[in-house]
């Protein structure tokens, strides 16, 4: 029973080292050196070439090497009936919370404005509210949103969260369901999108959502580009309805060179780098799922293909 990695050649040796250390004697193969297709019991991949995953008749698990699986689910890429698992990774969670905290603090502490003042050699104090008077709202309270909410709370911010089903997080005011979205957005000074991309959440941050936000609210989106209707965001920034946005993800990636976000004075851009999959951190759960495929036990971090995450 072989484990097949379909991925960037530069990552292959790192994964091989980790998997061979965790599962001595493992039959670890790297695409396209597949050997007999019948031997492959599990595939680990971020994204496979079209049709590739249908070539393995004895596949017992597809492990997506990230938290989000939206790019894998649509269409007919996946063989029917093969369980899909994702990563729920402590290292990626720490990385993402650090990104969210950096974006929130940079905005809250007006670091970009201080940068402009420094370049003009101007000694001027800016008004910065107490974190306790700044409400940060997190859309999505799963592995990543939940951790960011707790860490923002620990910094003293007022934190609120919105999810599909009700959640209970110490010190965080939570609400759930579509009807709660607009009132939720209206109460927040900073909105962080930490949702998975599904048919329900696609385009969720549109003109209506921006109108529902407080005037001058700030947006942080390290989730997926298709959560945001980009023209509506540009209009909300240009009218002053939003004061700025920190964006890690975009509808087209890499962001095209001519895109207005690049030069927009209110937009901060990072290149889909908020949280990266590192073999050292992620390998133990991949190894555990490989053992579970072998033993026929229930898999960890199973994706609900109907629900879309
Ligand atoms: P997760 O554990 O599945 O949590 C998703 C959260 O969103 C859950 O609280 C869920 O509600 C909520 N949600 C889903 N659909 C909803 C809806 N229709 N209405 C309201 N709430 C909804 O996901 P995660 O591991 O935190 O990851 C979130 C996303 O981050 C990923 O899907 C990926 O797109 C993105 N990501 C980006 C990077 C990067 O580098 N930029 C890295 C990793 C991940 P319930 O709790 O009720 O189910
Ligand atoms: C990265 O974007 C991930 O979903 O893991």
C-alpha cells in the first residue's frame, strides 16, 4: 500500500524525510514516478493535474495539503466515494493568527500613518483608541478563526464572531446564521474574513456587506479571494465607507500586474502567504491518516463534500 505525493518537486524530499521517519518502511512515491496505479492507497496533494485522481482504483484517502479545500471540490476532479481529508495544523494556525494580529495591530496602531509622518520628519501624536473600545469581528470561528479570536481577546480587543452554527468561546460574543450577518458587520470596527469558500460564502463581502459595516471600518481577508467582490471593495474604499483593507488572497492569483489593488493607497497586499504548509508540522497527521487507511479506522479531519468544507 503506497502513499503518493503529487506536488512541487522542491517539496518532495522534505515530505519523504518526514514520512519515512514517522512510518518506517513506508512505500512513499512521488508523482510522476507512480509505478503500478493499483498500489496507491493514499494521495497527498495541494492540487492534482486534471483527471489524475481518477487513475487509482484502490484509493482510500485523498489528503489535501492545506486548510482550505475549495479548489479541489468543484467539478468532477474527485473520484466518487473516496474520502477527502484536509490539514488542521497547529503551525498553520499559529502562522495565520500572527498574520491576523499583525494586520489588526498595524491598522489599530496607525503604523502606516506614522510611517508617512516619519518620512516627512513630523513629530505628531495620533489618536489611537484603547483596544477594549475596538471591536474586531471574525467571520468563521473554525480552526483558524477561533484561534485568532482567542489571541485578539488576549490582547484586550473586544472580539465578536460569526459562524454557521452557534459557538461558545470564552470572552467572545458569538452569533450564527445568515440573518445575523448584517447586524454583526454593523457592530465591528475591524472585520476579519476567516471563512472557507463554499457556494454560501462566495461573494459574501459585496456592496451590501460593505454598506452594512460601520463607516471607516477596516477589512482583513486572508481566507479566499472569491469571498470579496473586488469592484465593490474598491468602491467602498474610494467612497470612504471602508478605511482600508489588508488582503492576502485574490480572485486571480498571482494578482495581475494591472490590478488597481497594487497601487491603491488604502490596500495592503501579501501574496497568499499568510499561512504556509510546512512538512515538519503537518506530517504527523498525514502519517496518522495513512495508518488509519491501512487499518480501516475513521480518518482525521474529514471534509464534508456536500457542505464544501
Ligand atoms: P474551518 O475550521 O472549516 O472553519 C470554518 C468556519 O467558517 C467555521 O466556524 C464555520 O462554521 C464557518 N462557516 C462555514 N460556512 C459558513 C457560512 N455559510 N456561514 C457562516 N459561517 C460559516 O476552516 P479553517 O481551518 O479555520 O480555515 C478557514 C479558511 O482559511 C480556509 O478554508 C482557507 O480558505 C483559508 N486559509 C487561508 C490561508 C492563507 O495562507 N491565506 C491558509 C490557510 C487557510 P461552523 O463552525 O458552524 O461549521
Ligand atoms: C491555504 O490557502 C490553505 O488553505 O491551506
